[in-house]
C-alpha cells in the first residue's frame, strides 16, 4: 500500500482494506510469542486452510517488545510479519499498551490504577494502568513511535489496533490532577462548578480548585453531578490517550485504518465520542450460549456498531469459536451457532469475522477459551466449521462495503446511562441497557431495521423515534425532539425520560420537564411499584385490558389522548399511556412498564402509521436484513430457531452460499442462513443505503 496524504478518509481506508483482503476480513488475534517457532509454520499452513486473511498481532506483547526501559526487541515480530506476508496473510498490528510490563510497574508502581476505596490494583492481570499517569503516557507514546517507524513500510501491515478494550478507571493522584484540569476547561470558574454540581446541598461548596478531586469512596451517598462528570472525564481521558496513539501512527501510515476494540453494553466509555475518532467501530462480542435470546442482545449491539459511524460497515474484532472462559459455567456453542452468529453480524453490517484467538492457549488465564485451533489440534468439529466458514466468506466479497438503511431511530446515550444508574433516584435498580433492549426487541422480532442515535442527534431522516428511559436530555436534545415531532415525526418515549438537564439537575414544573410540551402531558408524582412482581391493571381506549409493572406515574394530560388508563392500584382512573398531536407529528408517552403484548401492538400501530414495513414477513425467530450498494442488493435470512422454518423470500435471487436460485417459500433448517443476491427490482433500489 502506498503512502497517502493525510486527507485520506476513513471510507477510503476501509475500501482499500477490503480490496486488499478480497472482501470480508477473516482471522483473529494471534499470539505467536506464546508458541515455539516450529508451531508458527503449522499456524500459517492451517491459516491458509481456513481462509484466514488477517490476524491481529502484539496486543499483549509490550514486555516482549521492550524488555527493559528503552531496550526494544522487534526481531521476533519482524520474523512473524515476514512469515505471514510470505503466506499472503495481512496483519492488524496492535500497540501493546494495554499491558504495561513488569519492569515499568516496578519502576513506577503508581501507574497501577487506584480503586475508589483507595486500594490499588496489583500487577498480574491486564489493563493495569492509570491513563492519566505521565510516564505511562510517555512510554506508550514511545512504543507507538517505534512501531510506526519500523512497520509503516512492511508489506503485511493492513491496519492498526490501539490498546485493548480501554476501560480502567482510577481514582489516584494522577487522575485527581487530570480531572481538575478537565473541570477547569469545562467550567472556567468555581462558581459555575458549584452551581452545576448543586454543592449547597449537603454543604459541599468548593472555595479553591485544589479542593476538587476525583470522587473517591464517600462516607455515604455522594454528589450525582460530580460523579456524572467523572464518568465523562474518564471516557474523555482514555479517548485522549487513544487519539494520541492514533495520531502518531497516522503520521507513518495515513492510508491505513486505525481502530480500538469496543465491548458489548460497555458503560465506561461514550462510544459515540469514540467512534467519531476511529476509522471503523470494532466490537468484541461474546453472547452466552446458555441464554436462549442471546442473539437479540447481540443484534442490539450490532445495530449500535452500525449506527456509531452512520451506517458505515463495522468490524467484528473478537468472538469465540466455541466456549469462553470468563463465566462460572462456560458452555460451548452448539454446532452451527458460530456460523449463524457470524452471518448475523454480517447481516447487520459487519465486514469482518475475527476471533479471539487463533490458537487456544495452553497456559495462562484464558487457557480454556476456545480458539480457531483448539487444544486437540485441527482434527476437530470446531476447526472444520472454521474452515467451512472461511471458504463461504470468500464468495461474499460483493457484500463487503454495502450498507443498510432504517427509518426507526432508538436513542442510546451514555449520558442517559450514567445519570440514570447513579442511584439516589426513586428506583435505583433500573438497568439502562435492559430498558433499551425492551423497546428494541419488538422491532427486532418484526424485522424492522433500526438505527441508534445519541440524544442530541439530528432526527430529520427518521419517521419514528423511540426514547427508552432517556433520563438526561440537554436543551438542544429536547429542541431536536420537538422539531422532529412538529415536523411530522412520530415519537414514543418511555418513563424516566427527560427528567434531568445536562448537569443532572431536575427540570422543574412537572415531569418529564424536557418533554412536557411535546407529550401534552405531565406527571405530578413518580410512583415506582414496590417489590418485584407487583403489577397494575390497565384498561385500553379500545375496551381491552393490559398490565404493567415496575413503575407508575401520576399523569395529567394537557391535550394528549389517553390510550390506556390505570385500572388498579393507587393511580386507578389516571392516564397511563397517552398520545399527543404536536404540529404535524405525534408523541406517545408510556408512564409505566407495560406488558410485552401491549408494547408490541402499540409499536406496530406507530410504525404502520409512519409507513414503515418489515424487510420481509418472516416467522418469529427468523431474522431478515438487507444490505445494498454498488448496484447490488443482498437479503440475508437467518433462522435462529432450533427447528426448520418456512420463509417466503418473494422474488428472491441467487443464494450465494449454495449458488442456487431461491424464490417463494423456502424451508430454512435450524441455524440455517441464506445470503440472497436479489434479482433486479431490489437491486435497482440499491445504492440508496445511507
Ligand atoms: C476480550 C479480550 C481478549 C480476550 C477475550 C476472551 O475481552 O479483548 O483479549 O480476553 O475477551 O475472553
């Protein structure tokens, strides 16, 4: 790959990566330093059998690459890069700064992160750094420089991978200092900080900046605005580290993609802010095979990844072939499930299938985590499935780079997540991701494509917007929601939305302060239901009944129609679910956690009214997604059921996995997948994907 000028865009970098790999990236983390040299030859031979075209090197190799302060040893990495290149396998090269080596920690023990209670993590695991420590920062910059310089011209190098699953939060003295600087930049004056944090409550007023520090373990409950800012700060400070490493590597290789790997439902980092700094969103995904519906939560995470960079193809950076080793019971994926999960990611916009890891380790912490090649060697079911998938993916080069479009947007926002789960609220046991999942699921089940957006997004491209417990809404976010509805959009908001402002301060005058106007309704009091399992009855405007649990509110309407009324409990007779006409649009409010059937019907009514249709009418458990682009359209059909399902694929087209034409009703085996290159009509609409 030739050197590019610094104006090369992410799109262009990814296009070249696809071209170079011949379509979808296939492979995984490779840790050759854990194996004797003779195993490397077998590795590359087996990689070729499996169709591997990309491996990630050096993720945890700092101690092998810099053996003492300033003493670098790149010889082994040169050798493996050369060997991989000679065998046509590309390299995603990692900066190894997720694991500061033992010698560095011995020299600077205060690099280790400090917990909120003042104790310090020990050496012996990974991610053991306080990202604000100046020596950690300098040493990680130095090794990135060395690697950039040394490998920029290496023909195996295809992309960069920075750190690994950024996340450690520290409350130590370096974090204190950095937090103070971050606050000074944000608030300018102590008066502004005191006001934003409501420090007159419980007498917490600060009179000098030196008094302000990280929110270490308090004697009892602590200030929620300060803790919210600490969440923002820790995400920002880790992102600043990522950005520094990225900019170093960018200077050497402006044409190569640079990413770090994200995690499923990961709370510490605001992935909207992060994704904007990456060339692609990249996800590590480990659904628990014991969970019947693990694929639904996976789907949510996949749609989130697709949305983080506005529909741009994303990367599966890690998944397991079979079992993981992180839970108390680590069940292996059943035959066919690894393939199904891989196609699910592709159906939802992924352009890579990468695993952790190539060869299952024989020692160390994760020795029971499966690999593409397991302890027993290549003569296994798992390796046969790995080779079969690698072979199939070679036929899908046309799918890589294509996109999907959605008319439904669901708000997923880290500020909402942080603020909502800080506690000291009427109910402190709400899980934000579970709340989003509850409102996502009916769309998944109905095969309606969904984008995620952050709370302040421009919503003008959507017909239906859903706010699940969107607790913190800034003035700008509230305004955008109003503009969306008044301009003809349909909104569905659930309880605990729009309660606080950007400082985590309650919006006064009736809940939900940010949405009262658009909802045509307001609550005078919040009434969470006591205890698990307590339910209330609802009577619906069409004469039916429903139920609700968890949460209720004393709601009043100021123009909204009542769709359901509380029929039991202390709020009997009061409105429970409302719909308001606002400008050219409508806004529904759910003041309670309504039962699944009612929710499904309500969302179906809203999306029908918005003119949104499923990709295909398929039976429950059959997922259908469409990817379009470059004049082609691909319909991916996946049977998540454990039994065969009949699916009417309409005009259909050619199934790229079998090379046969499919049309009308098709019997899809359990775990079965179709990747249909559609015949002309859909293809002419292709290229319209955002
Ligand atoms: C990921 C991590 C990998 C590996 C994998 C399996 O979170 O990035 O290094 O540990 O999990 O547990």
